[in-house]
């Protein structure tokens, strides 16, 4: 596999260059993983994309580079020490001096000759494709996906020009096209919501969740859904609750700061037993924090958000495949149990691209909020006491019966009450749903050596880095490492954890936060204590290589 870095300042076309290159590699049959590292500014600063590709599935990015595609001199200065001895640096001859590792190309001159200085990225794409011996196919079709119609021809000329400037340096690995798609984590999440039957999405723009709003808005006419940009996050969640009460599958999305504004309305969903899916694409906090960086610091917050006690589920997305299927599942669970389901993602997953096997829609349960009560049978009791805590549901407007919802404590009809006995019964009814929900929990994924003595635990997007670390460590040390990675995280699945903990001599939790929130949750729920923590909270995603280094005692 190969690791490239495409870097420069915001506004230099780094992202467009990266996605075009990714598309060519994907079409060639390669597995691709690309993560974005960018500053919170429109222009300037230092931004870059890690692009990894190879014949085998990819789980984590790498800082050990085979090539640097530099749009400015700063990129070379900052990342030169990460380049392998056999690696290359590609840049404009204005700031790159040709030597054994550099490829100086007059990209700016070529752009001027073609009549548009902004095509330097396409020149770079052509050079890189030739270096790796990748045959040019469907160039016009690929460019059309990412470039405006009037600029396609000139960018195609620039790409072909770059392709002619160099000779192949790396042996082309034979690849076979496979049934893959390439998308970001936020796009995968959006696909999952649409597949489940999403009909209403409301949000206020907040990085890194904004691209969910943008993507769904762009697909609203095609899919027949309503997408509303609300005036703030309080309005966004209340709109989604209202739409769900009216009988359509609904979702809202934000990041931690926006979720802070949503917490009282989250309690309304719980008290009124209105199905709702809430997405939190995490970034470092508190307050504004690092708006364009990644972290896993909202776990405890979303588990306990809003005053009082009510049932909820929290699902952490592990990768681009998970983002599709688990988001779709969140809708089914919210509808079945009439609860809020919180989907935890993060900037690393939300903004990164990956190739994945095409999704199987047959594995998705499409949500259709059917009326589960007989509208003709006497007085309708919206909050009827039932053995499993799930009350029959009618959709207002489809029946003559009065359908109520209340934020106060209420009786079976939905009328406000302060009766102590009814309060107890209603609390028991709502909380009783958790016992049924626990039967549907998905145990954490286990991988590694069967005879392990060291067990790594993680959740969400630490999945890929931990998987790669376990593979490296077992290859080097004869198979003493294994891991459990949680997707369903609250209520906490415990069966497999308790089983594997008995075998482990050492348990190490790996998280992207400062306090080890998963380790605290495990200890609270099970009494199992992690021996060591590997925590990263600088806003950058941990890699498999970093985990290996930490476990070997490095810094």
C-alpha cells in the first residue's frame, strides 16, 4: 500500500485535487482511505489530506509517507521528515529544487499557458497517476463529477499534460475492479437515514455535521424528503420531534455545542415517547473548541443529557460501513421503542473518504410509522400501561381519536397529573423499555488472537486504528493481542466483555478523549477496571502505528 499527503493553504484546491485522484484510484480497483486535516479558516493556514491506497482493505491512515504533493513550500517543511527514503516530493518549480527525491514541475506556467492558473491541481493528478503507472480511463467522466462543466476541458488538458511529464516510478500492482462505492462518513450516514425511510431532517449548520444538511438538502427533490435549516439547534430538534409526532421518520444533526442546546428537547422526546434520531458528529470542546478537528469527548454527555431519567440508546459509528447500517438501525429502534436514539460520529469519520462494498438494502428495515392501536376501539390511551412499556400509537390527523403528547408527567390519556402512584407506574413503564432493548444490543466486535493476554478496548472510530495495531503486534509478537470495539454503547452490552475480561491479563482502553470515558462507563456498569489508558485529545485521529508505538513504550 502507498501513503500520500496532499498539502497547501486553504483555497488552493487541495480537496478537489484529492477527490479526483481518489476517484481514479477507486476506478482502478484500489481500496482508498483519505482523511482531511484542515484549519478553521476560508483561506490560508496549512491544510492537507492523507491519502492511502492499496490492494487490501485499509483500516487506518499512516504518517509514514511515500509521496508529498505540495502546493506550497510550507507543506514540504512541515512533512519532509515523514517521507520515506524512496519517497518523492512533487511541487511547483517556483519553490521546489529538483534532486533525487523531488519532482519539480512548472505547474503554474502550464496553467498560464492553458489559460487558467487554477488547473495546477489537475497537472499534479496527472503526474501522480503516471508515477504509479495507472492507466487513464474516463478522464472526462471523472472530472465531470467534481468540476463545473465550463472548466472540464481545460482541466482534462492539464491532467494529460501532467501525465506526459514523468515516467512511471512505482510498479503498478495488479488490481481487479470490485463492487465498491466511495463516500464520506457523513454521506454514508445520510444514505442510511434515507434507506431507513427518513422524511424530515432539520438542523442548524455546525461543523463537522454541516455536510449532512448540505447532502440531504441536495437530495431532497430526488428523494421527496423535507429538509429545514432551522434558526438554531433548539428549533431544529423541536421541529424534528413535531414531525415525528405527526407520523414521519425524523432526524436532526449537530455537533457537541449544538447538542448542548438540544438537551431539554431530548427529554421531551423521552417523556412524550416520540421516536427521534439525533446525530452528534463530535469535535473537540468545550465551547467552540477546535471546530474542524476530531475527538470522542461527548460520550458521557449524551448518555446523561437532559434532566431526569428516561430510556435512550447511544450508538457509536465505527467506520463508513457502520455509518450506513447503524444509522438505518437507529430509525428502526427509535420507532419500535418510541425513544430518542443518539448516533455518535466524529469529524474523522464524517469528513473522511473510503471505498466500501456496495450497501445491501435488503439488510435495512424501512421504517413506516404504522398505527399500532385500533382507532375505533373506545377511548384511545396514548400512554397505556403495557407489560413491555411500549404503548399503542396513533398518528394525529388519521383518526377521530384525540392524540396527546405531554412534557409534564401524565396519565394514560396524556393528561397532566401529580398523582404519586401514577408517577411511579409511568416511570416504570418508560424505563421498562430498556429491558427489552437490551435483548437487541449488538455485542462489541472481537478480533485478534484467540489465546490473547492483552485486551484492547475502544469504541467508535478507534476501530480501524486498533484493528491495524492488533494485526501489527500479533505479526511481530506471535499473537498475544486482541480487541473489543463497541458500536452499541448505551445500554452497554456486557456478555462478551465479561467473558473476554476473564481471560485478559491486562486491559487497555484506547480513546480520543482526556479522561477515558469508556473505561469509566465499563467500570461503572460492570466493575471491570482497565489497567492502562492510551488517550489522545489533540484534535488529530490516532493511527495504528501510534498505538503500536505507545504499547511498545514509545512517546
